[in-house]
């Protein structure tokens, strides 16, 4: 296939696959797509390990790295606060609320000697610049900013390294700001998407963004998991697709087994936009965990990055105990996923997903051409 995206990134198919799992990233790139590693929670050491592994797996095939580069977060005016400084800002009432959820649902403590992994989000320059140092030391083809316009110094650094910059947008106004900042690719992400997302649907957002930022190429995101979805996205003017949820149930995915089974059984009505994990609205599977945070008497989720710092250890305990008999951890377990989860009901290898999307895309275009009487 030939689109502005394949020409910019050097991939065979304009199918970008966002995943926190290096195995998925490598499998998609080897199959002709373009894997993008979500690295916001990586330490520099772990990112070096994962990128070195991907390099060895994909050879000369292209891949990229995704980071959160928001302009607004707690500590932004100070240039970012360290973990201990942030912990001092956690309200005791919020911690008591989280502890109460775990107690009421019978979530056991971690085994003796096992420390909770917690959750870190490297959203300040002090947090993400070491990750950029690692990323640019590898042959990446793309840096993606998942929250906010990419900072000028990041764009300058990418230009010098011949790396393209993508930025995700949930509104047309944000897309225009990203393009004006110098992004090479705009990802128009509709509300159907998993993870951080706005309120405008993909069908409405994509053509608006395409018209607003032309000639900057646009990737469509949100509710895309098949060749039919890809054909629709291209018909709206997109030059390719940005996908995420479809990889969460692949054979290689890092998804917790209990959550993966929930995804396979879920319908498109079983997701909700919630601030209960990151502090910003993110679509995820609706479970009692998200319901607890929506109660009228519940405290409001804290802003990023306080909320992930607050709940990270609790989510670690929930996932660790999700298969423990008698525990309600199974009920609480959740993860980010889009509304398209309702059409994802089988476990497939990631490379097969790529090929099936391409095959169905071709079949769809062939079927549509048959409607033309020329």
C-alpha cells in the first residue's frame, strides 16, 4: 500500500499499533505494520531493555515510541515534582477510600516480602527526558505525544534525528495546535477509543481534522479493529489508522489473563470514561472499581500524576489477587479499552491481526467498487 503514512514511516501498511507490550510492537512491525511502544510507565533502564529487544526482533523494520507530554499536571509550574514530593500531596481521605474498597471486596495483601509495583507516569520533563535519551539512541522512526502538543525542544530533537513526530487530538482545535507546533502526523482520536479520549466521535472528528490540518497527514483512531473500519477511516480522508484495543487480546499481549477474558466477553456498552486510574478521562472496562469512583459520596479523582500514584499499589494488589478464591479482586479488575471491545472475541497472533485487517480492507474496497455503475 502507498499512502503519505507509509512514505513517511517506511512501513508496508498504514496500520499503527499502540501497545505497552514489546512483543506486540515487534510482531506488528514484522508483519508490515508499524508498532508503537507506550513507554510512559517505563523506567529508563526498562525502556533500554525493551528497545534493544525490539531492535533485534524487527531488524530494519520501523517502529516508534509513545509518551505522555501534557502541559497541565500537578507540579507543572515547578517543572515537575519527585515521587516523595507528590506523595505529600495525597489527601489521607483518598487513601482511606482506596483502602476501604480493597477491604470491602476482600482483596488480600501481597505475599510477604513482595513489594507493590505501584504506577509511575513520567509526564514532566524530568521524567520523560531520560526516556527520550534512550529512545533517540535507537533507530526509532516516530515519537508520539499522547497528551498535549509536542514541546518545541522535542520536535527540534526529532528533526535532528530524522524522526517523525505524531500528536493525538480529541478535538479539531487541538489538532490545529499540534500541526502549528510542527507535528508531522495528527492522530484524530474519537471518543470510542480506549485510554485518554475526548467526547467527539471518530466519524465526526476525522474529516473535520483532515480538512483543518491539510496537508499534514491524519491517522484515524477510536473504534478501529478491522479492515472495514480501516476502509471507513480512509474514506473519511485519513491516510492510515492508529489502533490500540485490538491488540489487548492478542496472543502476545501483556494484558492480565483475568482482564483479557473480560475483554473477550464484553459488549460495546461495557466501557466508561473514567478518571479513576490516571486522573484524566480515559475509557476503560466498566467494573465495580470505576463504579466506586462514581458514587455521589466518593472523593473526586485527583489530577495527574497524583491519581496513578494513589491507586497504583491498589491496582497491583487487585491484579495479583484476581484469581484468588473468595476475593472480590476479580470483580474490580479493569484496564483501558475502547468500545470496539464488543467485536473482539477471539485470541489471535498479532501478525495475523495485521494480515486480516489488510485482507478485509481489500475485500471491502472491492465490494464497494461493485456498487459503481460506470
